[in-house]
């Protein structure tokens, strides 16, 4: 029996698909992030080499424009969370990713 309730349709279009889009975009952005993290920015040097897991501040202007000040630890922890997300979606032959893509519409990475 088809589901034709206006409330259910509104939920699916206004919440479920939007949520699936956000999750798919997080995955594809995560893949892009990890590719950039591991890519050579100059011969023999990767972004991972340039941002050590340390309390050294990233001098990106955050101290003057109001954004949270970040350090090498924060970026390395973010990288670990991104890796966890990507690994989770790709586990068991991409099972979780496929479940999300079955609902998502706009899946492109943010960068």
C-alpha cells in the first residue's frame, strides 16, 4: 500500500531527504578532505606533515575576526573524526553509504 499522507510526504521531502543530503555531502566532503590531507603540496610534503598533532596555533586570522582559534591538535582530531565517518560509511561493502544514497538527492561534496 502506498504512503500518500500529506504529512508523511512533507516529512520525507522536507526532513528525510534533506538529512540524507547532509549525510551524503558529509561523506563526499570527508573523502575530499582526506584526499587533500594526504596529497603532496610540494615534493615529499603533505598537509599532514605541515599540521602536526600539537598545541601549536594555526595562524589563520581567527584571533582578529572572531572565529574559534584552532591548533594542530584540533585539526588532527577533526581528521580522525572524518576518517571514522568515511570508514563507517564504507564498511561492509558501503552498506551505510548505499542506505543514505537511496534517499539523498543532492550529494555533491562541499569542496
